[in-house]
């Protein structure tokens, strides 16, 4: 079974721009979660989508948004990029229950100049 | 609020020896899951092992075992017979709370493990 895939793997943007990251979950997984990893803040939960609905949300500004499609693929969007948005963005998928293990993709490394 | 504490920023172990990575947690939720992930320098988070809060026995997965002490709120990872490829960052994580549904992980700050010859 193919793992979680994320595109693109690397991205360089400038302040003020917006960016869209994509995540394809493991086949059959209906829940997709997004995390931000930075050296200063560590790993922080952004949001989770299940059956095209946002089921859970972390403590991030409204510039961070996401969506999930009917095939469970998910995208996250960051508008008006700031230097502090430079991070590794990790996507994870799981079956459906809250206790199910999350399996992570390779991440998208975003650099904001 | 849930919290995961990993007090060892870095650890060294010799090849073929066992090593224990510490993790303590705090939650008021009676139902939760505890996970360990490995993150090599490439960045991908690799799932290692899972322990449910109601599981009576400690979880084991090959060379990995989880020493779960519920009363002490600890969930230490034990790696037996360390290999050079075990050198990586290790994260302890907790899932929950489950009220309202949702699958969210809270992570610790990680332990950087270096396996030496």
C-alpha cells in the first residue's frame, strides 16, 4: 500500500504571497491532519479533516486554512505569508476513529524570504 | 490541557546496547493513546509503537517496547540492541481528548538519539 504523499517537497516563497500544499492519504484513510514543525515551537497541530469537514482545529491564525476533497485528499493554504511561517509542514492520515494511528508523509519544507 | 514532557534533549548509546527514552504525560481525559515516532534527518515521521490507556500489557513491536506506567503517567520507549540506523529524533505523542471526536496529537519536544560504534 502506498504511503502518505505530499507535494511539493520544497517551496520557497516571499513575504505576502500565498501557498497551497497538497496531501494524499493512504488508501482507505478518511482522516487527514496537518502539523507545523519549527525549531522554536516544535510540532504543533494545525487542523484535521474527516469526510470533507474540519473536525478539529489548532491555535493558528485564520491565514491558515484547509480543505478535504471527496477522495480524502487534502490541501492546506497559507495566505499573506510571514517569515515565521517557514517550517516543515507534515500531513498525516488515519482510518477514522480518534484512537487510530496517524501515519505521516515526508513533509513539505516551506521557506519564506 | 494535554502535555507531553521529554526531559532528555540528547542521548548517546553504543551499538547493540539497549536505551530508554523517557516520556511523561499529563491529561485529565481517562481515554487516550500514547505513541512514539522516529524522525530521521530526512524529516519524515515514522510510527514506531502505540499504547492505549486501557491496555493492560506493555506494547512491543520488534526491538521497540513501551514501558507504560499509568499511575506515574509515564510511557518510556525502550530500544533493544541499538543499531546505527536508530540515530534520529524520537518524539513521544498523545492523542485526545476525544470529546467531540477528532484525531489530534500532542507532541513532546523530542530526544535526539545518537548510536555510536
